[in-house]
């Protein structure tokens, strides 16, 4: 099969800090996130979706939070590495659909910057990246503003045989 679909999910609790990374864009906020890396839920969900679509496991297998090499790392490095893994297996990304679940921060002022950055990381035009945001209407840990989460759906296509 030449076309494959993957889904990803990530969540992080809020903690000390004054900003969050979302799609590789730093956004001012009343809190940071508790994470081993920069805690970018959008890019983490994206990596899991891409890895899953290619049958290559998950982000924790490739970038475990027990490995000090990934401590404080910008999640853009994960996306770049995952894109290279896909290339080695003959895949390119067709498009991605991302959903941020958060009461705050609001991302409307940052939506295009996030889309463009994710597109750049994946070698896509911005039209190949869709970004939605929703709240949980004050329900659960997200609604209580204790953290945030993201969902990702991706389509990849095999255009070459895996490299050896």
C-alpha cells in the first residue's frame, strides 16, 4: 500500500514558566509545561502520528525521557529526525491535521506562524497543514487549566523503496 494514515496524541501538565512551545512557536502564557524536552504537545503528537503511519513505533521509543540527550531539547529536532526516518523508508508527508485542546493559551494570533513552521519542518506548503483549537468547556484537567493536549492525523505516501 502506498498511502498510510497515522494518529497521534500528547498531553502535558502546566508547571513553572512564562511560555509554552506550540508547533515550534514560543507563546507567552502564565505557565510553562512539565516535560523532559520543551513539552511541545503539537509536535509530539505529530511525531507519534508520523511514526505510527510508517509503522515505526512511537516518540518514546526513539526519544525516551530517560535519555539525557533529549533533556530540554526543542521538539523541532524530533520532527526533523522523524522526517528523515520516513525518508529512509521511502515516505513523504502528504498533509497533516492538528488539534490543540486547551482552555488557554488562545492561539488565534499564532495560528499562521504555527502552520507555517510545521509546514517548513515537513517540507510542505502551509496549505498542507491544518490547525484547529478547541476547549473542553471547562471539563477535566484541560478545562481546569491544569495542562493542554494535542491530536494529530497525518497522511504519508511511499514514493520510493526504503533505502538500505
